[in-house]
C-alpha cells in the first residue's frame, strides 16, 4: 500500500518529542529493546502517515457519490466546526490518555506484556501526532479564530490527564486493567476507526488505515496476555485467576458498549457521510465479537487443563460446562469467564439504570442490586468515586427523584471525545454533556 | 454443514478468528499449534488487516487465506500479491470455498496495484498445485533452491 509519511514543522515536532520525554519516560527502554521484542518490524517513528489511493467519493449519506472534501473551507461551516472540534479533542485525549496506562504499567509481571503495552502507548502518541498534523496542514480560519499553530500549542501545553479526567476517571487498579482495556476498549476504537475511514473529509479518512493497523496491535497487546493468564490459571497459577479477569471484564464491558452511543441513535452520522453504521448495529457486532473472545479464552483454559483432548472433545467439554453449569473432568463453570449481559451495570443508552444483573436477571431492590454489582466488580473499583457516584444516582432513579434519562445525562460517560481514534487513549470520562475538548460526540448522549 | 445451499461469506480476517483458524489447522494437520497461529495472524493483521480473509459458512469459519502485497523481493520490483497460507475445512472441500477466497484476495491485490499474484507450493502437495492450476496459475520462471543447514 502506498503511504505518504510527513512530519509536522520542526518546532512542533520537537515539542512533541519533549512532551514524550516527560510523559513517556520509558520510551528509551522501548526503543533500546525494540529489535529484541519486535524483530523484523519497522521501528516506531513519531510521524504522520496518509494512506494514498483511498476511495475518492463520499461513501454514504446525502452527499454520496460527490468527491470527498480535501479542504476544511469547502465543508459546510457547521460540519467543519464539528470536525475541527473532533480533531482537537482527539489530539488532546490521545496525548492525555497515555497517562492512564502509565499508572499500572510498572506492575506487569512479564516484560514482554509490559513492552507491548509500552509500544501501544507510543503508537497512541503517534495518533496524537497524526491529529496535530491535520490541524497544521489545513486552514481552519473558516471556522475558528484560533490558528492551527495556536491550537497545537494549546494541546501540547495541557497537562492532560489529571484535569481532563478529574474525578470521573476510572483508574486502572492493576496490570489486568491494561490488558483488558486494550482487549475491550481499543476494540471499540477499532470499530470507530473502521467506520471513520469512509469520512467525507479526505485527510481524516486517509489517516485511518495506518491507525487501524496499529490498532490491530493494541488488541493483541490485550488479548495475548489474557490468553496466557487463562492458560496459567488452568494449570493452577494463583497470580491472575479467571475470577480476577472476569471482574475486570465486568468493569469495562458496560463502558465499552456505551461508547457506541445510545442504541437509538447514529442516523445523523450516516446521513452526513461520516459513518456507515448506526449505533445499535455497530454495538451488536462488537458484543458478538467479545462473545467470541470469551469463548476463545475458555478454550485456552480447557486445552491447557486437558491437553490430551482433541479439538472436538475439548469443545464438547466447554459446551457442557457452560450449558449444564456442572463440573466436567474437573472444570467448573466458575473456572471460566463469561460474557456479562448487555444491560448489566449500564448507565447510558436504552438500559441505563435498569436493575439488570450480570446474567440478565431482574432485580427489584436497589440494595440487592448494588450488593450484586459489588460481588461482580473488582474490589479496588468498588472503592472508587466512580462506583459511588453511580450507586447514588441509581438510588435517586429508584426513588423516583430523577428519571433514568436525566441521571444518564449526568453520569460521566466513557466516550470518545471527538471523532478520530476512539481507542483506549482517545477515551475520556466526561460529565453530562460536557466535553474535554469542546466537541461532544452526539450519539453518546441518551 | 453439508447443506449445499448454505450461504458462504468472505470477510477480512479479525483477531478473534484465531481460535477457529487454529482449529482448522488442527483438523488439517492434526496438531494443536495456538502459538504458531497467534504469531502468524498477528503478522498479517499488523501488515494489512484487509488483505487476509476468512470464509464463513452459516456463520462458522470454514476457511482462511493469508497474504499481502509486497514488492522488491527476489528482484521482483513490481508490486506482487502473495498468497501464503490457506486452509479449507476438509468437511466442506470441493464446494468452491477456496476458489472464492482466492477470487476475493485477487480482487484486493488488484485494487492495491498488484499486477501479478504469486505463491509457492511444495512439490509434495499435489492437491494444492492442482487447486492453483484450476484457478489459472501457471508454473513461474523462478526456481526455488534450498539447502539443509543442520
Ligand atoms: C487447497 C484447498 C484450499 C482447496 O479448497 P476447496 O474449497 O476444496 O477448493 P475449491 O472447491 O474452491 O476448488 C477450486 C478448484 O480447485 C480444484 N481442487 C481443489 N482441491 C483439489 C485437489 N486436492 N486436487 C485436485 N483439484 C483440486 C477443484 O477441483 C476446483 O476446480 P474446478 O473449479 O475447476 O472444479 C483445500 O483443499 C485445503 O485447504 N487444502 C489443504 C491446505 C493446506 O495444507 N494448507 C497448509 C499449507 S498452505
Ligand atoms: Fe489511538
Ligand atoms: Fe489504540
């Protein structure tokens, strides 16, 4: 594939490298060990890539068939304003989110897992760089009094992380979060990037394929350690058990589902030629994909525990344990991981503040429901302000003091602030309709 | 599975196909090699996630084909599509699934600017050679040489 590589002007490029030295201090370690961990793979480089030869025409919506826009000035002013907000917010969150993984990076038990997460973080830095490139490469004066240069300076001078995340951040509690986040939340990112590669704004669309190739690695940085942990758990390891993994899945999956936006929305993006699928459709594909991931993890467990079994026999054991909930050849239902119900622990979208249990069972009592959630979530997360805020809102909804829709609007949402790469790092907790970078992602609201 | 009218769908490879592909390989080669396939799929996904394909029959993965476009190899300067690894579930062979995978991959190679598609077939694997012949491939003017090092 033909790719154009560019750098942003020297002084901004240097500013990014300086930012990296401060916020990604392990970068040198990554590069020193690159060839050992990633032999034959091109070394990481801070630069912007544009995929050449993408589709020339707008691919869906009202302007379908017209040439894609190459300059912001040619867009409808409202669309251009939205796009600019999306790129700015995206840039700041890509940079800011690197700090989220940094919290627990040092706690990895395995150097390989750690270096993979580190590479993913460096690639998120490149995603930020990619967005800066979009800001500097076009003239945005049609929609903003702030010049591209000023916007970039603003983004790089933000000590992103702390103030953007504020009290609404869901912190990582252990390295299991790093991996599970990549496996589940970067997976949402993959969907969004995939959808945005049809964007009517050509430079944005051209930015997506290289980011998608990196995203494939981000998924692996999550799924590969999860597989190993399941295999080790099957052999009796006490370090990371399947119960630990289950609780972290329960913590993130509901947030991942909500990142697709309200199940009833998404039509406007399709009409604008910005995305090819409505929210519920994309969310459903995602949920099915996670179901497959869960089954794969369980197969790893079964085959590690019972290596003498052939494929068919192992599948039969897994099916029986899951369907009958009984121990088969020493493997119990609780030894495996399971997909939480789509309505479990939701605070946005159609099932917001429903008292729906992990297996889809209905609860009539808030206290019983909170006890149920407590039993299914990681201990450290239960002690977080995020969980407390949710619990308080849930009581208000149950007492009829507020509606679920109103409460949902007030809950911080793990949403893609902006439009570009919605993977791990572009994800921020934002309260209500507020946004970190000024660009609300419509579909995330109830 | 044996329903001749069942619907075949060809789609790009995804990371969650690993389990199914490992299973297909096990059916074909008789060995469970999850780590080999994890590495392999990782490579192709990272290089070009759209180039490699799987075939689904009624939603179940029954075949796969891995490949990519490269240039500059063996002195071949022009962009060349390479079909590198493939497999079809023995239970559904002979139903044009391999043919459809190849057709989709060739379309993709063309769209990527490749003017030639190449593959290497072990002389002992006669079925595969016949498969490619049926698809219009001809022996190329490159002779592979090898030498045992141990
Ligand atoms: C080769 C393979 C992919 C063919 O898949 P398939 O779905 O059965 O193939 P199709 O039904 O699409 O067949 C397409 C053509 O190839 C021919 N063909 C396929 N397998 C053949 C064989 N073993 N012998 C002779 N011809 C064969 C078919 O007759 C058909 O020709 P036609 O359309 O002119 O009638 C499959 O047999 C396979 O997976 N083999 C093992 C692969 C392997 O070992 N992989 C590991 C190393 S890469
Ligand atoms: Fe990213
Ligand atoms: Fe990512």
